[in-house]
């Protein structure tokens, strides 16, 4: 566009100069105009090459046919956002699917564990009935019957993942984990060294360990202590 303006200005100057020169030399107007035209064309060829000329003419077409860099950036951003959204959607779907599988597996494991517990209690009940029957027939003494039931119960406790939590007599109450004991009786003592200590363990508690080794008490121990 700048070349066309320059050419127009040069044309005005050229035709004006040849006209004035023609008047001084006594040339006709036609000859002056032809001379000005020749000079204008020569200047135009000198300052314009074919590539620049072609660029000036096709600049608007190229602008129409080829989008700007900003348009390409916007389109690429939109495509990236769509791809990211699709990836997030697919990941969410897979996570939900896995969560459903885990829930179903946990339900099956819980049901299986529950059935195992019930089956173990059924065995204890069967052993109890069998032992009482032998005891009534005189084929088993009371001591043997009690021992038989004790072994069966201890076996069931181990099978169910329970562990006895032993509390030592003379240990301080403050050293016991929370939830591991229940105080049945508190007695006074004249010996100050026994204050706050365990006098007697009436029953042993049961606990389970989780994956981190933390104890969870199912049944607390029953103890008698000296008053604090």
C-alpha cells in the first residue's frame, strides 16, 4: 500500500515537471504527457518488484485464508481443555468402577468372615452338647468336662483372631492402655508403695490387632486395685 502512495506522488511530480519543461521547450501537451508516463512507469518498475507487488495484492486474501496466531492459540487451548475434560471423565469412571468392585469384595469378605464366626460358634455349641452328654452318662468327670470346654473356647478365640491381653498383678493402673480394663473393686492399703497398683485380675481381656499393630479391645480385663 505504501508503494502505491509513493507511485501516485511521483506521478503527480513527474507529469507536473514534464508539463512545465514542455512549456519552456515549446513541446505539445501530448509529448509532455508521454514523457511523464514513461518516467512514471520507469520509477514504478524500479521501486516495485513482482514479489512485493504480488504481496500487496494478495495480502488481504492471505489474511482471510490463514487464521492469525491468536486464533490458532485459542483453538489449541480449547482442544487441550476438551482432552483434559475427557481424561478426567474417564479417570472418574474408572475410579467409580474400582470403588464398586472393592465394595463388593469387602461385602463378600465380610459375609465370609461372618459365616466363619457363626460356624465356629456352632462348633463350640456342638462340643458343649457332646461334653454334657458324656458328663450325664458318667463317662467324663467334671474337671475333664471343664478342661474340654476351656480348650475348645481358647481354640475358637485363636481362630477368630482374638488375643488375650494379660495384666500383671502389681502393675500400675496408669500404665494400662485405655479400654483394656474395668475396675470391679478398689481397696485401701496402708502400704503407700501399693497405691494405684493392681491387686487382683478377675478375668483376662481379649483384643485384636489392626494392620498397624494397634490394639483394639473387644473385652476388657476385670481387675481389683488399691485406691489411688
